[in-house]
C-alpha cells in the first residue's frame, strides 16, 4: 500500500476491537480536536456499537466545525432515530 498509512486505530477497528478503537480515536482527537476525519470515524464507531447518544454528541462537535455539512446532519438524524 504505497502512499497509504494505516493507523493503529484503523487496525483495531478492522480487527473488531471496537472499544479499543474508540479509545484510540478519542486520544487522537485530544491531540487534534478539529480533525474532522477522526471525529467522523469516532461517530461511526459509536453507531456501530449502538452508543447513539455518544454518536449524537460527536456529530454535534462536527457540526460546530462544519455547520452546513449535509452528511453530518444526516448522521446525527439517523442516530436520533435509533436512540
């Protein structure tokens, strides 16, 4: 995979180690709180593990960074539906 970096948390996610992946993403977000990609991945992990309120909170953080992003609005709406 030339030119592609696989991070520790992506590997954890691929292995199905969701709690560990969530913690790794949370740590990375502490270092770079405006990293939209990591916030989106964290929201997806919360959804995947049915932690809908946490996903909603993460989508709210994303909306502070990108208030007009339709995908983020839709992700938040989906989690309200499932919660």
